[in-house]
C-alpha cells in the first residue's frame, strides 16, 4: 500500500475517533483545512513537520500515523 494512503487512513480514522471535524483538526494543528482534505484523500504528501503537528493535534505519536493498520489499535 502507498504510504500516502496509509497516512490518510490513519489520520482520518483517528480524527473521526476523536470526534474532530477536518476544520477542527486544521485549527488545532495550524494547517489549512484544504491541505487536511488533500492529505486525507491521499492527494498530497505530508511533510514530516506537518505530520508532527497533526499527530500532536490528534494526541498520538507521529510514527503511529505511518504504520499500516495502526489506526485499529487507537482508543
């Protein structure tokens, strides 16, 4: 599976699990809403700096967002 797709699935799943909208995640992470949309659709690659900001906003370790299937273990 493509790394962009893995990151997209993990971010989307965790965001929804945390009951955050894309807009709320954008506000918490300091990343534009449109960029969050592109990341979640695997249409754009995410830089390591932005990945860290998103992970912090979701309250997970940045590496977790890169692991295939990692979102299944999120509580």
